[in-house]
């Protein structure tokens, strides 16, 4: 968001470039008694899953203080707010709209519209209703059709209040972290689960796009994917092949079906029991035309060829220095390299950087947080977005992750990504020292 370092002719300085901040429902809302249980409630209640043994019962208490939070967003001078809505808050067990949940979000959307802040709504940011998980969750193909039903009801209820819809946020995290390695909800572990869950998530995306295009033809309808670029440890043929395989497994697995209607060739190298069950017509549904692609970026990773210690096709290496407080390498150039490479590989729709940010070891001293490290992070990454634009990548906007410190999934409240500091005991919020940071 620090645009003073950008060249004066940068497209990012023009009025039609969108700057915004982002949040997710489970991470900030609280208000759990006013919605159905979700998989993250269950995961948080399972011993040893959350680093600080916390949960999302209160979080930032956005459910109560949403009006102050929107006023805070307005005070930042941003063009847009990217929020997710909670499936278990909006839909009852019977599959009908929950009037209280609908009113909660309509009030938010109306207030955003009143303040001339564009609403970018994500329909699914990981909080699957627990009763659906009890029926198999994303391993059950029927969940994709229930998601389409949810998207249909909600988009009709919200009407013309939403500027942009994203079907899913980071299906990689839902599928791989949640169903393959088990470090996210619902905590299932098994290579036989990951790609099956991923396929049903992608199918859900395509089915939801159908109803969004019908109900909201004037909205920008797309999907948000996360990318962690894969670099080889050396220039050896073996390490390059290993990093390419990792890229297909973690990144291209989610984009290639959407852009080209097919999975990467490595699908044929997976054991049959680890392959998704693809029905006739699935890939056509998944590859529906998008109005935009959301790109989430935080870091990169290095890979080397496998040795006798693993049966995998690659070995993932530790993050390099310098690192953020969550342990991820800071390497801004990977963002421009990623964007340019994707643009060269695919015929992409317009792109929004829907998440970019850093967890820093913020210290509250005399009521202030010196946030120079985070300012530097944003400045350098925005400069790389500008580099990508200069290479012909059609990037229309940038969202900082995140508006405020919040529940950081398996890390609990130990890691702070916010440009606003939250005292979780008092629920007091205060802007961090973002001097020099401007959004226009």
C-alpha cells in the first residue's frame, strides 16, 4: 500500500486501480452462538491442534463491533473491503436461509455501500458446517452441490450489494492442509484424501460460478487461489524436476483445471487410490470462464530431488532468511516472477492480489506499534506488483492481509498480520504506526 516508492506513471496510481484490506469470517467474527458449529470449532476443541489452545468463539468480536470496524476501514482510505461470509451463519441445517445471518451481512454490505467501499465477498473461507463434515465433508461429492445451493440462496439474498464474489479462498489449504496432512480442520491425514477433496472443491467452485453468473451478472465473479512458488535448490536436472513436480502438486493443480479444464500431467503418476474421481462433465464445469482470478501470495519455497529418506517426488527445504514472525521467507521478487510466469503459461482473466502481508513480532509500547518492518514488506511487494504490470500482467487491485490482527488458524492468536493492532483482552483496536503508507 505504500505507493510513494512507485514510479509516477504506474498504473497502480490511477483511480481505477483498487486498494483494499481483507479479513475472513471465522478469524474475526466470534458470535458462535448465533450460527451452526463449523469444522474449525471442532478442530479448536481438539487437544493439541491450536498452538495456544485458543478458538474463534470471540476472536475480534466483529459480530458485535462491525460498525466500528467498518468505520475503521473507511478511515484507512481504501477503495474496497474483502470479507468472507459464514456458511454456517447463513444456512440452516435444513438448507434454508437463516434470517438473522442474512441480516447481519446485509447490514454490513449496506454500510459499505453507504461509505462507497466496494464489497468483495468470499463465499467459502474454510468454515464448513460441521454437520456436512459429519457426512463426509469435501470427500463427499454431494457437498459441492450443497455449496452451489448455498451460493444460489445467498447471492439472491444479497442482491446488487456485492461488487465481486469469490467462490472459494485457497482450496489448496482446505484440501491439502485439511484432508491430506491434517494441520488444518478437519484434520484428516492421508494422501488418498487430498486430491479427492480438491476435486470436489473445484467442482463446487464451478457449480457456484453458474449460479453467480445467473443471479449476479453485473458482479465480478471468480475464485481466489494461493501460490507458493517452487524453486530448485540447484540447477541440476533432478532438482529442477523436483521443484516442477512440487509446483504442479501444490500450485498448478488448482489453476490448470480452472484455466484449461485438465489436471497437470502428474495426475498419471499418482497411485490410483490417490487420484480424484472425475465424472463426465466435471472439467467443463470447473473451467467456466471467470471475471477475475484472485492471487494470494506470501512466500516461496525451495525443493530438491528425493533421496532414500522419502518416497515422495521431492524434498521440501526450510525457509531461508530473512523470515517473518511466522517463519516464512521474505522474498518479494518471487511475486513478480510468479505473476509473469502465470501470465505466460495461461490466458488469464484480470487479476487481483487478494492477499499479501506479513506476520511481524509487533510490540505495543506506550500505546503504539512501530511497524516499519511491515511497511517495508508492503512497499517491496507493491513494487513487484508494479514490475509485473510493466511486463503486461493485467492486475486490477491489491488487498492487504489483513485489516486487523486475528485468529491465525493453527497458530491461534500468536501471530499478528494486521495493519490494526488488537488487544484481545480489552478488544481495543489501534492503528499501527504506518507512517508513509498511503492508499492513493
